[in-house]
């Protein structure tokens, strides 16, 4: 009987998992909000697919040098027995100066839970380059004579509130839409007369990214992008 050497055995095993090797990839990556002004929080939403029974983000590394933003995410995984899909939101910062920026996102995969950046037991499986622009804030948006509304925080991990820089009468409608434009929740709130914030009930909203249309009665509306995190 002919003995099978280790290299031949390795090639045989690789031939049995052709889909597994090709499956590790970034499916989609979006920087949001779509338009940025100085002082805005900037996020990266990533959909990744790995061949694994389970997968999670073990760690990440963010570096910003001049107008270059580099983000490395380490996806740890289990056995190569299934397809694991993940959608994660990464905070890039809120102190960008006005200008044009380049973002390089590197996804790495590993198998050692103690290896936070997949440098010991893994390797990069996909890279994507994106660009975004930060504009100077319009001073008209800070007119204190007109009440300004904002959902706080914009990245929700617990309680959330609708805040205003001044009290205002009339009801306020909140329309929550997903990135496909589908209306998933509609809220009607009492006026902010005599108070600066109203708590929001968001328990039935799934984790993800939402565009919220804030419609105060008798006043101009505005749209705010909100991220609801998975663990709340």
C-alpha cells in the first residue's frame, strides 16, 4: 500500500473544501452617514462571510495618519463546517477635520481566541478601500432660535432619548426606516414643552442601521442616521 505523504494529504484536504476557501470575503462595506460635517461621528458597516460553525470579532486596530484611515478587524472562527455571516459596525471617530479621507479595511481570520489581531494563527482574507469627505459645518444649522432635535446617542447600546436645545410645543413624529427605505417603526411623541429630552422605547427594533425622519409639528423635519447595537 502506497504511503500518503503530508503534502499530498494537505492537498487532498484542500480539495475537499473549495467552497470553504472562497467563502471568506467582505460582502459589503458602507461608510455612514452618507454626508459628513466636522464633529460628526463616522462609522463603517461591514457584512462579512466566513466558512465556520461560528464567528465573532476578536479584536480590531484603528490608526489614522493624516488623511489615511486604516482599520484591521480580526474575525475568530470555529470549525469549517458551515457558513457564518456577520454584520458589524465599527466606530471610526468624531474628530475628523474638513477634507478628503481614504479608508482601508483589512479583514483577518484566525482560530486562536487569545490572538486579538489574528497575527499568530491567521491571515488577511479580504481588503477593501473606501473614500469619504468631511465638510465644514453650515453655521445656519446652529441657529438657536429654531429648536434643533437629535436622537442621543447616535450609536445605541442602552437607553436612548430625543433631545432638543429648547422646549417646543406640538407633537413629534419619528419614522424609522432601514437602509432599504422600508418603514419599520413609527412613533408619536408628546411635545418637549418644559423639558429638554424624551426617552425612546426601542426594545422591539432589531440591531442595525436606521434612517430616522424627525418630524416636529409645524417645523422643518430632519433625518438622522442611528445605529442600534446587538448587545443592549
